[in-house]
C-alpha cells in the first residue's frame, strides 16, 4: 500500500512542528530500548477517520547555510515534489507577510491540492482576521490553534477529502521492497544490476510526480516492485544532498515496502545514518535484509566476512534476525540471490504458525528453562497464539504480565526462531494476563 503524503509548508515560527506533533500524536513513539535510534520529527504517520497518511514537516529540512529565501523556496519545492496534499500554514496573529507571498508564488506552480491553515487563532475574536487570507488565492482558510488543538478536525477533513483513492489501494500479489542507504553506497548500481537484461520489466508505474516512482519486474512468476527508484536518481536539486531529506525519503520508501534492503558500503563500514534508517525499518515491523555492497573492494582473508558480520551484529543488535548478504554491484557477485532472499523474507513476514505447533515449542521451551520468579511470585505461561502477521505477532497468556521479563521473552523468541524460519522478520511478542 502506498500511503498518501501530506507536507506542511510555511515560514518559520508559524507553528508547523506544533501541528505536526499534534497530528502525529502518540505515533512518534520510538521503542525506548532500540539502541542507535534517535527521534526524527520531520517525518511521521498520521491518521484521521480511518485514513492513514505519512506527514512531512518541511520546516525541519534545513539546507546548509543557504539564505532565508532559498530555504523556504527549497522547502516549498520539497512539498510540491513529495506530497499528495499540501498544508500551507500562515500565522493568523500576524497577517500576510512577504515570506508568505514568496511561498504562495511557488505553490501556484503546482496543481496539487493545497489547504490553507491559519494557525494561532486561539480564540473566537481572532477568527475575524482570517478573511484577509482569502487574498492568497487558495480558497477557504482553515483557522486552527496548535496551542489549544482547535480546528484540526475541520482541517484534516479537508485534507483527506483530497486523497486519491488509488494511492490508498492495495495490491497484495506484489512484493514491495526498497533499497535504503546513504549516498554512494551503490543503490543505483544495484538497481541497474538487479534490473539487468535477464529480468522482464513489467511496467513503470507513473507516480504522482513526473518521475516513475516504482519499478516492477518479474522473476520466476513472482512480481516484485522496487519502491522509489526515482529517489535513487540524482536530479541535482539543492535539498537532495541534505541528510534530513535523504533520511525522510528513506523512511517514506520503507513505509511503502514489505521488505527493506539496508545497503551498507563495505569500504566505509557502518555510520550513524545507517543505524537510524535501519532502526526505522525495524520499528515499522518490516522485513529487513542487510546488503553489504562493494565487497570487491576489500582485500579478504578467510576471516574478513566473519569479522564484518560480527561488526554488523554488534552495531545492529535489534536486527539480529536480518540476513546479511555480501555482494558487489560491480562484479555482480551474489546479486542473483537477492530476489530469492527477498521472497523468503516476505514469506516469513507473512507467515502464520498454528497454535498447536506454537504451543508445542513453547511448552518444550518452558520445560528446558523454567519460568523465572520475582519476589517469590512465579511467572506462569498458559497458552500462546499468533494473532496476526506482517509482522508475526504472538500473544502469550500469563498469570501476570509484570513477571514476563525482557530476557525470558527473548529466550522464548529465540526458541520460536529455532523451530520456524522467521529470518528477516521481527516477531512481536505480547504478554497478556489471562482473565
Ligand atoms: P515552526 O517553526 O513553524 O515549526 O513553528 P513551531 O511549531 O516551532 O512554533 C513556533 C512558536 O509558535 C512556538 O513558540 C509555539 O509554541 C507557538 N505556537 C504554535 N502554535 C500556536 C498557536 O496555535 N497559538 C499560539 N499562540 N502560539 C503557537
Ligand atoms: P548510490 O548513491 O547509493 O545510488 O550509489 P551509486 O550506485 O551511484 O554508486 C556510487 C559509486 O560507487 C559509483 O561510482 C559506483 O560505480 C560505485 N559502486 C557501486 N557499487 C559498487 C561495487 O560493488 N563495487 C565498486 N568497486 N564500486 C561500486
């Protein structure tokens, strides 16, 4: 499924991040015990009346030391490029300023839907001023107050009215995957190599912008969609080289994928940005494969691969389930294994285990390592069942969920993984008190 994207644009201090955080709400909740993951507040999910969407605060994408006008120009361009619906935010306390006019002029160039939000309309009396904003030419202004949470419902009603139902539709036969990684790790080279002559390119699905966003191909009767191939091309706009933009782009691609291929550069090893993106894929419950590219560049001994793998395992501890493939886009080493590995991870991600098999494994696990006691109270495990997949989610019924410690839960997870192939997918284990 491709989530519709809403971008918020407006000059600094109008309240973009305040509104962004309000709409994102609790969804900006990052699993606290995920090491190496820092919060990124420019990209998140929102939901309104059952419509899910992704949301970008373009104000968070600063472009080096560019002058003010260049900054807001670039931010408006990002909104035009990335969004399906744009929220143009102005300050109701202040009236229209030059900076608003500048942004408006850029937004006139697009025919994407634009919803005008007039923020800081904190009380009834100040609503009178919003009529001035009709002159911007974006139709009805929506008065809101980020400080008090007023008017957001009407604003979001208008936003979702503009969603194209096609972007929200799902096509389930198709495995969607993305290549994620810092600039220069070799993503474009991998795309070209994977899409080599021996694969049939089914079609280039035209996205909402002028570029082809997704590329489909088929292998052995299985359809694959490579998400955001357009983002891999270098188009030379100023903002495209900023880290925040590429992280945002990566998050969006991950959201729209079943399986994320985290691409590392063997020459450079692992960087902070790699961890941030990988952490996002993990949290999103996506299938994950780690691809170490440029494997041809290393002078190897019999231990090189083992050592590199150990380095990855210690830096990406939360991704212990992700298979690692050492490849070279240049020499094509092991590239032919990639589609099969994606398919395997996809199947594992969607896998369902019957309750009887699951409970056999669970009871054996308890017999081997009895449940712990805390303050004289012993954890009792009654029964487990897989409640959903993508990612596989297992509920374990216990006498008291407080007694289920992280280490015992991990032990159970490891036992499950030993008996069933869940490589490449996270498993969620939830303990519930049996009533
Ligand atoms: P951004 O630069 O556009 O992301 O703006 P911020 O969200 O950082 O907000 C700028 C300032 O405006 C902060 O001090 C906010 O607390 C304040 N602010 C945001 N929304 C409102 C509002 O609805 N009413 C008032 N009075 N202040 C607001
Ligand atoms: P992207 O920015 O991640 O899309 O990276 P590119 O695909 O543009 O590759 C960046 C540079 O690395 C280019 O000069 C490629 O030729 C080179 N490159 C990509 N893959 C490999 C590889 O497997 N081995 C070697 N030696 N160079 C590679």
